[in-house]
C-alpha cells in the first residue's frame, strides 16, 4: 500500500438505480452548448499538440470559454437557408511567445474549430452559416511547462479543486447516453441524414417506468414534406425504443419532438441540424458533465472540463480521473452496485497525492465493504499513480470531456 | 389538501451537516463568472421592466449568455493601470418589436450593464477599463406575453426541467456565504476600500474542523507597499475568523491569499479589484447556484439561472422556487435537520402544478416524518400556488440568482 | 439634339501629358485597401443578384464600408505562417425582409467575400489566416426598388453628387495601370507564384523621365533564400521595364522594393502575399478611384465607388458613367488630347438628365473645339440616355470600380 | 537662399474663383465620416502625448482606420430614443511595450474617443447610444522614436508621398467652411440646441450664383412639433444666408433639408444629432481633406490625414504643411489670386528637403510672377525649415485635419 489518503466508506443511502425518481439528461453533440464544449476541447487538444511540436512541452493555456451567438434561419421542406450566421467566439488564454519564438495560437485555434465543425456538424458551412472569431489573451503570468517530452514528473496542484466520478451507469443513464451515441453515430446517423446532430435526451424514471423524451432537429434538405417529417420522427422513436431494450427490462416510453404541433405547422425542422441556427445560444460548461451526462441525482462538479489545460488544470484532471477510477474499480472488482469517487486537491502537493480520495460504495446484496476494501483501495491507488495518463490520453483525444 | 403531486419522504442518508467531509464554495460578486451572472440578471430585470413599461407585459427574452474576455493590467503599489480593456459581450434573445412598436432592448441592456458595474465594481471605469458590447438576436419564434398587468394567470411549462433547493444551510455554508456578503458589504467593505470585489471563498469541513480559504483581490491605489498589503490580508483573516464564530462552535482556520509569495513579490494585487483585469475570463452559469453557493455535497441543477426570463423559463423559476420553498418550510415547521425540495415540470401543464414536487427530509432526533408531514405538504402546496410571486420578486430585484 | 444640359468648353490649361510633373499611383488587388474595395464590390454584386433572383428587383443596400484589421505573421524563407489572423468586417446596410420574405443578405455577403478572397488572394486561407465577419444593418428607411425586371425606367437622383472621368490615360497612367494588371494577371502572375498580389506602383514623371517605383510583396513558400528573393525582384523590374516600352518612348526607370536592406535582412517577404498579414490595415474608398488610379494631377471624386448600390447611388453611377463617357468620346471622336467629363446630379430629376454635364477638352494641334463639338455632345447625350447600362454592367461584373 | 528644390510657376489656368462652375462640400463634425476622423485624430493626439509622457518621445503608431457602423433610432417630437447602438471600432497600430514598460494604448484610445464624443457630439450617450471598441495591433516592425524631448532633429521620409495645399479659399469655400463652423460653434450652436452636429453643406457656384444646400439633423428633444421643426429649418436658412454676405457680393441661395416632405411626415429629425444613429455608416478619410473641405475643382490627396502619426507619416505632414505654406504665402505676399503648393517626398531624405516643392500661382492683374518670386520662395523655404512645427502643433491640437 501507499501513503495516499484514500478512504472507502458506505454511501449510506440507496443506489441511484434503486431510488424512486431518477432524472438524466444528455445534450447531443449538435446542441449549442455541446458545440461550444466540443470546440473548446478540440482547440485545447490542438494547442497542446502545437506546443509539444514547437517547444517540446505544453505551455500555459486555457480555452474553456467559447461563446456561441445564435443565428437566424428559414428552414423549409426540401431545403431552406441560413439568414444571419451564427457567431462563435473562441475565448481564452494562451502563451503566444516562448523563448523568442512566436507561436500561432490564434490560427491554430481557428483551424481546430473549423475542422471540428466540418467533421461533427456537417450541415454548417463554416464561414457562411457560422462566423468563427477568436480572442486569446495572455494568461495571468507564470508559464507552465510541466508536461514535456523529457519531464514526465507529476505536476503540483495549483488550486483547491475537486472532481467526482460514478460507476456503473444506471439503466436510464445508459439508455440516454447510448441512444445519443447511436443516433449521431454509424449505427443510425449514417443512414439517416435527415436527422440533425442537435439531439437532446431527457430520461426520467419513476419506479420501474422509464420515459425518454427526445428533441431531435431534422434537416430540411432531406425532408420533402410533413409525411417525411413524421416518418423521420417515427424512425427515431422506434430506434430508441428498440435500443432501450438492450439496457433494461423496465417499461420504456419514448417521445420524440413532443412540442410539435402538426396542425399549426410547428415542427422541429432546421437547415443545418442544430438549433444554434435560430435562437439558441450556447457556451462551454453549461451542458454535460465529464461523463457525458447531467445527473441531478448524483453530486456533480460545476467545473467546465472542456477546453481546460489537461496538464495542470486540476479541476479537469480530477473530474476525468475520478470518473476513470470509478469505472475501472467497478470493472475490476465484483460486488459493487454503486460507486462514487471524489478527489480533492491540495495546493502545492503533487496531483497524484490528493488531499483526500474519498470513495463511497453501495455493495451488492451479500457483499460487505470489508470483502472488497483492499482491492478497491489498491485499484484507486494504482490509478492515482498513473494520473499523467489522463493528460496524455486527453491530448491524444481518447477521452471525451462532455 | 390540493391535488398537486407533492411527495415527502425520508432522505435516507445523513444530513450534510453530519457527513464526514463537506465542501462549499462561493465566488464573490467581483469574480469574472459572477460579474457575468450579475450583468445577465440586471439586464434581465431591465428588460422585464422595459416590456412592462412599454407594452404592459413581459415579452420573450433570455439574456443568460454574457461572456467576459479578460484584459491585461499593470497593478502597482499606490495605483497601477489597465493596459488592455476587458471585453464583455452581452448575448441573448429579445423581442425587438411588438405591435409595430420598436423596443430599445440593446440600449437598455447596455445601460443596465453599465449601472450594474458602476454600482458593484466601482474600480472598473466602464468604457475605458471594460468595453461592453451587445448581441441580442430575435428568439426562436412565438412571442410570450403571459405575465402582464391584467393577466396574472399562471403560465404553462414550456420545457421539461427541474429545480432543486435546500434548507437550512450548514454552518460551513453559512460562513462562506455570510463572509462574502460582509466583506463586500457595509460591514467590512465600506471601511476597507483596499479590498476588491473579487473574493473567492472555499470552505472545507472534515469532521469538526472547518478550513476557509479566501482569495481576495486587493486594490493597488489603496495599498502603498508590502506592509499595507500584509495588513490588508491580516485584516481579512481576522474578520472572517471572528465572523465564523457567529455561525459555529467548531474549530475554524482561515487562510487568505495562500498562493502569495512575498519573497518573489508574487501577491494578489489588482488595479480594479477583479482578476478579470488580467487573465481570468468569465461567463454566466459557471459559478454559484441560485442559493449563492456551489455545494458538491448536494444535488445541484446545471441551469444558469441568471439572465433567464423569470416569467416563463421554468428552469429559473423552479430553481428559485424550490430554494424558497425549502427555506420557508424550515422556517415554519419545527424539527427539520435537512430538507431538499425538487420540482420537476411537465410540458403543457401550469407551472404551479409540477409533474412532481419531491421533498426529502431528515428530521431532528425525536421527530418523525409523520409528525410534520401535513404541515410540510401544506406549506409546499401554498408556495406552489404563489409561484408568480417568484416572477414578481425577481423582476423587482428582491431575489438573487447567484 | 436633346434638351440635356451638356456643355463643352476648352480646358484652358495644358494636358496632363504635357505638364511638367505628373504623379500616378495604383494599389494592386492585394493591397489592404484594395482587398476592402474588392470585397465591398463583390458583396454588392452578390446582393444585387440575390435581390433580382428573389424579388425580381434590386432593393436598397450599400456595402461600401468594409474594414480590415491587419494580422501578424512570421514569414520565413521556404514558408512561414500567420500568427494572428487578419480581421475583416463587412459593414453596410441591406434590406433583410421584403413582402414577408426573409432575404439571406448576411450569409450571401460572407459567401461573396470568401469566394472573392479565394479567387483573388489565394495565399489567404479564409477562416484561418483571415476572419470575415459581417454587420449589415437596416437602412435609413424607404425601400428602393427602381431597377427591376419589368421596370426599366430611369431612377431619380436621390442626392446632390457628382462624378468625374478622364480620357485618354497618359503614358504614365497606362504604364502604372497595365503593369499591375499584367503582374497580377496571366501574363506574369500565373508563372510567378512567388509574386504576391499586394503590389503598389507609383509613377512619377518629370519632363520626359518616368520613374516607376514598385513595392511588391513576395510569397515566402516560393522563395527559398535571399538569392531567390533577389531574382524575384529582378524579374519584376525587368518585366515592368519591358512592359513600359509598349506605352512610351520616354526614359523609364523602374525600382522595386527600394526599402529593402539586404545587409539587415530587411526585405518585403510575406506568407500570404499581402501586407495585411502584418501591420497594414485597410478600408474601402481609400485607394484607387473608379478608373483604377490615383491621379493627383486630375480632379477626383472622394466618393467610395466600391460597394455602393449601382441602381440608385448617384455618386457611384456618375463616377463610372463619366469615365465611360470620356473613354467613349475619345474612342469615337478624333483630335482629342485630353478630355474631362463631369456630371452633377440634381435631386429629384431622372439620373439621365444631370443638372449639368460638363466636358472640358484639350484638342490636338490643328483641331478646334468647333470641329468636334457636335460629335462630342451627341456622344455624351447618347451615353447619358444609356445610363442604366452602367447599372446592368456593374451588376454583371463587367465594370471595375477600383 | 537654400538648396531646397523649390519651384514656382504659373498655374496656366484660371483661378478657381474665376472658373464657370465650382463645387465645394463640407461634412460637419457630426457626420459619420467626420466622427471617425475626429476620433482617429483625438486618439492620435492622446497616443502622442502618452508616449511623450511615458518615454519622452513619440513611438510608432497609426490610428487612421476608425470604422463606424450605424445604429437604429426612433426619433420623435419631444424626444425619441436609440434602439440599437452605433458600433465604433478604433483600428490601428501602436507600440504597446517599450524598454520593458507596458504602455496603455488601448485604454488611452478608448478614453480619448469617449472624451471627444462627450465634447463634440453631446447627444450621444457613450456606452448606451454608441459602443466604442478598439483593435490596435502591433505595427510592421521597426520602432520610430524620432520626435523626442531631446532629439528635435528632422526625421527622414519613410515613403514616397505627396501633399497639396491651396490658398486663398474662394468665396464659396469660405461660406461653406465658415457656415459649418458657426452653426456648430458658439455663434449659432450654443443658442440652438435643436440643431444637431451632423450638418452637411454643399456649395455650388455657377457664374455668379452660389447655391448652398444644407442638410441639418435636428434634435428631437428640442423639437416639439412640426412647427418647431419648420422654425428650426428657417432659422438655419436665414443664418447661413446672412453669414454668406460677409464673404461674397454674389447672389446666394440657401436651401435647408430639401429632401423633407412635410405631407408625408418625412423630415430630418434625429435623437442624437447625427445620422449615424440610423443607417449612415462612416469611416476615416472618406470626407473632408486636411483643409476642411472637399474641392473637386482642385487637386486633392487621397491620404487620410486624421489619425496618422504626426512625427513620421509623411503624407499627413505634407498635407498639413502644404496647406499651411499656401496660407502663409498668401498672407504675407501681396498680389496672389490663387496658389497651389505641392510637396513630394523622397524616401530617405530629411522631410524638410522634399524631392520637389512645386508652387503654381495665379497672380492678380498687374502682378507678374517675377515680382513675387523671391518672396514666395523665401517663405516656402522658411516654412519647410520649420516642418517640425507641424508635428508639434498637431500634437497640441492646434491644427485640424478634417
């Protein structure tokens, strides 16, 4: 064992899966807040790689403040158009000069944003449907260069912050998360270009009944008339209903675009696949937490993970790491029904030695905490020791932040 | 009784006050995120009043997306200066024309922001130290005019959303909240112009020891040298230490500006009283929740309350209302150690009839839920019936949102 | 004859060709001011065509205020990079809604700008090297729809304005103009990718000696070392020297990039082919007049022609028309050494009936004004009658404005 | 005599005063283009003084690119309001750091703009009616510090440029210029708050008849009804008509706000006193030349004088100097009916030694060039020697640039 301050105790409450009412939400990648998260994080990755490429280590930056101002659009069956473009401002701090060498952070940020949008929101014609601007200032001072090619030592915590992670996901959480992945991914999205990327799912479980409410932006150029639209909505409903059975035996009711009013012609039709085209602003850190979900039944961190520097921003690292630890423990240790891992940093101490690593567990029936304690603590200890893996995997794009 | 769906059940866990580890944070009014919250909400109030004044009812708007881009400054003992101004962009949606009448939403928003800054962050010379710009687009459609002089009926929920509130505050929560109020208020701030408005407090309780970490921006024009600075820091520490004894008998340790390094001349000195002058960006909804605190031990809503339309934005209303209900119940009903109230809306139903109002209570020793159930439910029912009071009080500035 | 108020008189001075000192300047298409002119005019054409396409007539707009804010770049032999992007703001007025139909003026303007840049300044990667933003407000009121498919009548002048044109060009003027066309065109540019589009030519004639000073931005990715650079400069000098002999028998001295200092390594090297990448801002109407030149020896109009509405902006129309008339008269009538045509509008009168059309002529030796008067006036009269041709040809991109 | 290359020759044409048709225009200080000129120049003065104050010499800057984007307003008898604010972007280059010292160029520019607006366009509430933003980049390189406290030597020309000045003003020019000064000054403006600062005067003389067309923005808070408006218009007409008699014996016809249509209620009423509030954009260098007028009968420079660095920008200096020289010569030497002075710089030579100083004179009847040649050349020579006076007087605000 190590001398890391790791605590394991009983959660002293029911697992979320067993609570009477559960609420779960996910904003899909095309939601205005998620667009901001995605750009902030892709800009972050691009800057990390730029610094590694140019000076061999990651310098100080944070790009966690992208702001999206909605446009206006005139969607129409068969294909409408954007009238006023979306305006997106990339905000943050970055080191622009190092050792006499100028570093193109602004143009790198713009390029990363454009590539992210082209890949993830293909309905947006960057430069016409959306104007991307950038304001990256110099930071508040001391350069940070802790994560370099030669220097792999563990950085010091520069703030008092905490992260919190959970595992396993409840059935409702899995349905909400996996449905969005599938709808926006190869399984459904590739064959259904009429479905935009702006999909919002709200899961509500009362006892053993799960209601899934989907708001899904349809893309007008693939929808010729109201019948097409109704078919598109029906397809989403059927798909999500089917998919849910892979994760639960409970009763599942799926509703799609409930605010539609066919009589009044009020439907969720867009030109670009995102509501950012008309009236819905967005910004970073307002949507999904680091595990991809908004889970009011569980403690959450307010920290905006996307866009933060993965080398030295303790809030980002601990949110990603606590989630990773919880998932790892649950994968490796049998008998856990619900696990929460919370990491609290201490200024000036190496980040692999948190002030406290605080795990609350609910065991399966017939399992006691004593049965699993050693194994859990050893796993947490090991993953804390590998904290810089989080940084590396974030830079390489293996970890999602929203 | 009514037919509102109100549930009361045992929280089935320890009160936060009785948990082993508790973390509480508050970003003071001069923190960049709080500046954005404050401006967003003052703009919201100004627009509500503008609409009431011009057309007798509140029209559709949301101004919950203010973005602040930090400036650069050169603070110096005796008085430094801002080099590059802060840039603040007010973002949102607002109805600009009604019944053929043009409504000056942009200039009203700018005026509200300026007045808010002049009153709350006096060290910022608006127009020189900070540039305030505005981008208010038209909303996504249908006008909302539910809250008028003649029409006091209860509006319908337009979204599935929820709010959550708690009462009473723990000792640690009270200390963190009240200390910031006092430091930035008449009790301390008025006599200590050297203390800036950007104060961040982190309270951490482990068992019966409370650590309060304060980061307090000092104002250079009132600090002539390092001795002045040290005295200013000492004064804050003493004040918070004293104040804490009003709220707890536990051991309290207060640290102020722990990142200072006097040897290296690295201290928290500012020209304007806020770190927004140098390197710290901000945006709405990233800081304090509606009760003024960030409380990772408690369920929180991700909803940005500040800037939302108080007439019809169900997330804003339910967050403010659930907090208000929890406080009211605890004030009126004896025997409650911890109460959480959660309100879940249902699209298309009047907002005084939530899908479920879900209260979880931890009673004092010797009190059973049965003892208080009728009284608690009656109180919740009454306050739900008065839901439009929340709107009115928000417009009149009686309720804070951050 | 008609009753148009056309006057022909002797210029009562020497022809510019015969004056002792003559100065002529042209800013090439890659100069920051010309970039703004070019975008303003391409946006104007795009809007004209958009309106014709959507509503069958050109509506009110003016887009003559593009502002370019220079970036920063780090050019280097073999290929450098842009560090901070250029910022370009398209400013103007446009009708955004007509007869209940929304018209996508903003996205059309952005598209036109992008296409213009891609075609004319290929070294600029739009969206990375240059951010293009747009602010098109509503105009000051009354819609203008005078130029439609069915209504080909002549519009009324809406302002008191004037235009002035000259012909023929002097030798120096021809050299300056044609050299830039050739350098940036198929004749030279296509085979010399090392030559950027930002070429500025100043021609100065004293007596019979013509000095041509060329400032030519070289493109670093095509220049591997200082020898390459020197060769590129030499090639431009030789080309312009040769070209000049096609237009004059006078002595011509050509200097290229005279501010270079090879010893100090100070040369005119760019990454993108325009000085806008580093330090040179630009805006509309600050450079070439409607005939493509700046000619301080001749009366000029201050009017910014580029971006103005070609249907009803009398300043634009009269500047283009007076130039066209002068050129036509000189082409058709023998014996003219120098002709200046000035058109002065009168508010409320059809634009083909100017308050005065005022021609000042200098005849060739042996020719009197009486010899040519009838023919000149008839030609002017005919071209005034065809005034709407100017509008049509401008919309179709046949006429250049800068 | 000196060895400066000064030439005096006959203008070889009629004086403008004697030409058949003369056109003169002046955009008053409240015209959108003039607002930009005024701010650009006040920012320039502020930066010059800032540099002198901080480092004892003027560093490199140019702030000649202010762009104004018009707002929208709803003027009304008795007082209307601004709906969407004017947006004004100060653009340029400035040295932000010198010898390790950071220099607050951005906040200084914002302050200068605000003070200029408060003083000159009092109807604009800065921060509400107009948003002022700033983008000052670093320049293209080499610092310029030629004009310091100790070093008063004459700088070298850094560009090939020219300036042109004229004297005396014709009667029409005097009327147009002096009328605007008086209307916007103590003589009329102080007692007539109903008259806005946006006054445009067009003078047209045909033979001995002078038509003066005035477009004058009226301020709605001082105009209660149409009768008030008509009276305000009448007062301006009478005042200008009277004033004209001080400068001419010719017939003068004054028209004010000729585009008004009382029947249709179309009048020139504003809330702020400038058409920038509704639909009229503006930028630097598009309006008056350095002598305050637009004079198509005379050669003009395209150079934007306002905002340029008065120490080393040869275009600015030579435009101001040539005007000053022409005025001085005419004031000191009798017998001159019309004088044009043109200065052409030569790169790398001291600016008091122009490549050529080229004066074209038209003498009074009975005076020959020989009679005045020595005196004229001596005066030009003396004023060239005093070239740095132009810089000093510009910095001190004694010289106007538009």
